[in-house]
């Protein structure tokens, strides 16, 4: 047999019959290499064809060419594997260096804590020895006097020399946070360092304001990293703008910049934040690049930034980026974000948003690392992705979606937004924008063949509190079941605004979604955010000039769907697009944002889904030292903000405004129903909820209620699972169940947890509430007109309406059922009401 070798190292030799090897000529190798790049794995017929087409290969047998291609593929595989292993080795080496530095820092922190413990022990022993007389009164007076006379820091000098002094001080404080023990850092929940992780992420414990710290590796050189991080609006979605007011050069080659930065407010219930900052860029002796920042809120003899309307001036404590070159390429980066966001300026229930270091880490610190990793991947793998778009173009589209949604939520006057008058209810806020910049690219309607110029964008927005509904689960439902809350006519109307052609006010034609197709477009490295195109197929007729139903396309950005991510907010932002989907397409986004709240800071509210716009009061508490609260268990509250934008003609503004109010209110009602359906049934496991009464009388009443419901309505009231008692199942029923006596003036005598929540009362106080007090006049008339049915046929059904809680708040319900409760002797005992899908208005 012919001696044929498959050794990868002998790929340029020919095996001959006599066992000797003859090398390929350079011309043959060049021809084979060229053929390899055209087809790495040729078939037998293709190999024979190559010998015929290339005379230079005529002296080589097809079997020998097969072996050469095998060896060539083997060498290519080995080369790629070696390259991959080298990259992994470099990453592990850098990560090991990071971990060793972190270990050194933790050892320093332990030593400091041991010293402080010893010092405090000595102090306590000395105080115990001196406590031979009662000095409590003197102590109290002195303490109060000292607190009252605490001197304020004098204004800092903002002249060039003073700014340089502030910059050096900022650099020192920042480095002590990034690599030292100036702040007590604790590992962020859910973050585990490793070669595939984003990095080492920590949050502050017990310091002023909120702070987060991250260390990671990126495949970019330090100069490029600093350039990207300085451009904060490109990666920080909540950053509205960063303006460089002044630039100074330092003697050591550094740069001092004076910046004015504005951040969007995350909800409609809180004002936006702004910062007046100093940014110092310098190079350390070891070659590390440092970019550090701090606020300039108390300065004199230099530039200053006066307070801006609709903004709360927040403070950035020494923060920044330490960027060191990594052996073999790339950078090791330390990020510190430390802010005091003035939580006193927002309603009490929203303060966790401004007091959570975990939320700061997710939205700012980790966002910076993720963006750097995304840029690095795009540079190393410059592939064209979904729909022929390059990653940079898709990233620009996602930024346009996010920025447009933030603009609609905040509605700044300098962008052309103005508020419309309310219709008497404070649940929906309406804004209108007719500025030329906003209208550019909109082709709403045609008049005599020419586009109409009297157009505007109208925004309807609202915020609501959700309880016991994980944001990720609710957002996934909204994404996957659009037909449960959206209206096809409204979607069609919005889609028509970006097309050149006639369009009119949307009318209900009975059309519905023919189907929803989700077309993936792009996603980030960790899949925490993805963009997609939604195709709504076979939409119903929405215009008089439409002959056939058409398809509608929505560009959609989705993030926060991971239930295990701690402190991350969930967003679903979408905008209609034309089928051409050009890069400069008009984007008018709408959507939802759900941000988790810490239930520990807010007393347990009796409602599960509330509209906050008309019920929250802004507190007046001053600044205080805050730690992170989002790590506590029992985080069962979140705030949802929704904003929907509609293009309209000026003369139809009032009609579109009425339509927008009605549409958003219908969406709120749908979200409330979905939230109730998705919330866990075992409310008793959460703090703040009462336990079901366990007396034998209550057990008997629960049995009578269920038996009577089965008898009169011919169906089961409860779906019992396992060995759960009837009373427990009734107590945790999602609908409000209330029993009242059969007297001339019916008084409530029992209610399940949902019933007590709806009436905002307790089991004891419930017995002081009469039936007629919870209905308005129209409700009482309807009730008393139908009430005889209960005594005659045993039950009655009531249409949806409004009732009142014991606190006077309006409660809407989809429908209600009342039935007669009979005891074991079949005598009437009481009347039971069940209010289905209730929520506060």
C-alpha cells in the first residue's frame, strides 16, 4: 500500500511509494493555499478537477491532495485553538492580578476594622470608668448645641490654582476608593467573578449617598477606553447631555474640564437631576490613565452654574476611572460611582430609587463596563448583523429609542413640550410638542396633494405602583401578549404617521391583530438587552382608503427580562417604522419602564396596584446617610411608568387628546388585571399582610360561603390545592370577598385579605362599615334595585362600577357577584359579595 501521512506538521511533503517524502514546490504550495481559501474541504470530484485545471498539480495524486487539505485544516484548527488559549491565558492572568489586588485591599480593610474595634473598646471602657456621676443632661445639651453650631465648609476657591488643588484632592480621594479602604465595599448580590463574568462588582455599605465600584478587563487600549467613558451620553441611557464649559491644562500634562451634566428622571413622579462638575484627566507615574470627577457645588472666584428650572442639583462625590494597560493588550479598569441624589426631593415611596447602590451599579457602573465590552467585541468581530445593519448602526437605533422615551417621560419645556389642561382627573398627564425639530420627517396628512404642516406630537404618560409582581415577568407578558393590552387601531394610526399618505382619526372598526411575529435583530453580549422588529400581520381596516389589511412593523427595545438580575429595571420601548427601515428613520417611541422598589422603606400599602400621581406627597426630610436597601429580601414593590406618543394635526388635537387619555387608561386597567393575575396567591408570606383568622367560627363561615356559592351559582369558588384549608384558600383569594349581615342596615362582618385591602381597613374596623357607605348614589340605586334577587334566586350579578374605600378613595371593579350564605340548617346567615378585578382609580 502507499504510505500516506496525516501528520499536521508534514503538510508540505508528498508521501511516495518508496516511503520517502518529497516536498511540495513553492508554486504548488501557493496554488494549494489559494484553493484552500476558496474551498477548505473539496470533494473527491473537486480534487480531480483541480488537478486538471492546474497543470502545476498534475504530478500529485488526488489522494495526496486530500491529505494536504486534511493537514491544512488541522493546522488552521490548531492555530485558532492556540490563539484562543493565549487570549484566555491573558485574561486569566489579568483576572488573577485583579483578584490579588482585591485580596490585598480586603486585608487592609480587615486590619482597619480590627483597629477600629479595638479603639472603640478602649473608648467604651474609659467612658464606663468615668461614668461615676450623672452627666446625661449636660451631655444632651452639649450634643444639641454642637449639632446646631456645626460649621459649614467655606466656599472653595475656583480660580485656576484653586481648581488644580481641588483636582489633586479629587484624584487622591478617588484612588482611595478605587484601590483603598476609603469606602466599605461589599460584593453585589448575584455577582460572581470569573473569566466569563463582567468583572468584580461591589456596592457601598454605610457611606453617605450611594456608591458602586467595578473592576474588569476590556480588549481596548487605555486611551480608547477613556475616550469612550468620557462620552457619557453614548453609554449611560439616563444621561441627557454633558456640556464642556471650560478646559484648563495642568503643568503635569493633565486636563481639567468644567462640565454641566443633566440626567433624565426615571419616572413621571420625580424631577430630573443635574450636576456641576470638575473632571480631571491625568497619567500616573506607573503609566495608568485616570479620569476623576467631583461636584463644584460650593465655590467662589470662578465659573459657576446657576440652578436650572425643573432640575434638582445633585452631588457627585469623588468618582472616576482608573485605566491600566494590560500585558498582551487591552486594559484593566476600575470604575467608582459615588453620588448623593438628594432623595428628600421625591415622594417617600420612590426614595429607594435614589438610595439604592445596587440600582446605581446596574444603571451606571455595570453599564459602562458592558458598553466597553460591546465595543471591544464589535471591533474584534466587525460582522454585519440583523437586516444588513452593522452593530454601531443598531446601537445608534437603540439609543434613539431610549432617548426618545426618556424625553417623553420628562417633557422638558426647552425641547418644545407644553402641558395640556386636565380633564378633571390627575391620573394621566398630557403634553404636546409642535417644535420644528420634533416635526421633522413626519408626514401626517396631505391637503390637495401637499403635506400638512400643522402637525404636533402629543404624549400621554402615567405612573403606577405595582405590588407582588416581579418586573421581569410582567414585562415578558407585555412583550409576548401585546394583544392583551394594545389596540390595533391605535397601532395602525401611529404607523400611518411615518408614511406619506392620507390618514385620519382612528376609529374602532372591529379589526384585531391577525398575528404578532417577533423578528430578532440584535442583542448585547450578556443578552441583558435586545432589539427586535415586531410584525403585526393582517391588521384590520383602519382607514377608509385601505382595500386590504396590511402589516405593521415596530422597532422594539427590550431589557431587564432576567428575573435573577438584582436591582435592574425592565423596559419595553417600541416605535412604528416603515418597511424600508432606513438608518435615518423617524423614531417616535412609546413604552413601559418598571423599576423595582424596596418594600422595607414603605409601609405595607393596602392596595396592590395604585395610581400614584394624585396621592403622593413629597417629603421634606433633609440629607442623611444612606446605605443600600435593595438587597433586602421581600422586594415586592415596583413603580411602572408608561408614555405613549401620538402624531396629530393641530385642528384634531382635542380629539386625539381625548383618545390618548382613554387609551392609556385602558392600558392601565389591562396592566392592573395582568398584575393581579401574575401576583403570587400567598400574600400571607409577605411582611405587612395579616394572617387569616383561625377560629372555629371563621372556619365554619368559610365552609358556608363556598357551599352556598356552589349551590346557587353551580360552580366552585375555590381551586384548592393539596391539603390547604378552605379558610386559607378563601383568605388568599385574589378577588375581594366581603360578608355583610342581613339587617335593615347591613354591616360588614367578614372579609378576606383582598377585601380588607380594597376597603383599606382591618378585620376589627370592618365591623363599623355599612354596606351603603361603600357605594356612591348610582351604585346604591343599582344595588337596592337588584337586591331582592338575592333573596329570591339566591344570587345576583352586578355590572362593573365604582365603590369607595373607608379612606374615601375610589375603587373600580370589573363586575361583582352577591349570593346568599346559608348555614347547615339552610337558614340565611349573611350576604356575601365578591368584587372581581378591582383596583384603585
